[in-house]
C-alpha cells in the first residue's frame, strides 16, 4: 500500500524541482495548477525612488529668521504659496548652525529636481558634492530675483557647518556674518560662495524630504 502522505511529499518535491528549474532559466512562471511563485526573490529590481524637488525662494530674508527651524518654516510656507498652487510635500532649508550640519538634516534619498524637472542632485551623497546644474529657479519655476543672487546656508562644501551662521540665524547685525551660496553656481560656490552681513538679505534653498 502506498502511503498517501508519501505520494504528497514526492509530488511536492517534483513540483518544487520543476519550479526551481523554470526560475533558474529566468522564466516568470504563471501556470495554473503548478503553484509556482512568479519570482525566486533573488535579483528582484530595487524600486526607483520618486524624485523630490529643490528650489531657491523668491523671497529674500535677513540673517535672523528664527534659527534653522525658522528656515524650515519659511520653506514650507513658500512651497504652499506658489503661483501654480501648493507644491505639497515637506521641506527643509539647506542650513547649518553652530551644532548641526545641513547634510545631516536631510532625510530624503533623492534624486532632487528643480520645479521644471531638471535633476540637480542624484542622491544624498551628491548633495555633499557639486550640483549637476545650478539651483536658479524659485518655487514657481521662475528664475529667482537678481536683487541678491545669494542664499543663506552657513554650510561648507560637504554639507558641513561653517562658523559663520549669524549666531544660528538669530542675529541681525552689520558686524556679524553668515555664509551664503551663489544661486547660479554649479561648483562649490553653490553652498559657500562667501559671507554676507547678517543685516543683509538673501534667499534660502529649500529641499523636499
């Protein structure tokens, strides 16, 4: 007498072997009744992250805007008030202060595109180097104002904090300085082009998370 359980075991083994062979050959198995999985789990494609956005604000700010948290609030406010309607998403300003590096504040993985769809940074590692193109468009996709071509950053190339941050973006003074980037630069000047007096006005870079 043949044990039904043995027959079941043999049948399962044969089915497993057949499925394995088909999967090894690269076939996507979808045969009714075989019970084969459509994928072995190995070599499955990694999902491509959805692009995020980056812009320079159309508005200019003095160097005292409530610290880096105040800069984040300004970015989210601007993103909600574009000429084409709210951009949505959550935004952070590209800012460092005395204790925080800008690169460490960014939670996203990229890529980051301008509002017009042009890729500026491919991933977070790219944020620590050079942009592929300049960040010259504002939240509505327009060229930002030439009244001041700079954006407050307090950040050196690499995304690391610089000592000059207008006392953590809380001091409005002609005797204190904050590092700023140049909006049309596609070299290291994008984040550190020089220093401006904190009583002056500059834009902010805003990065979607």
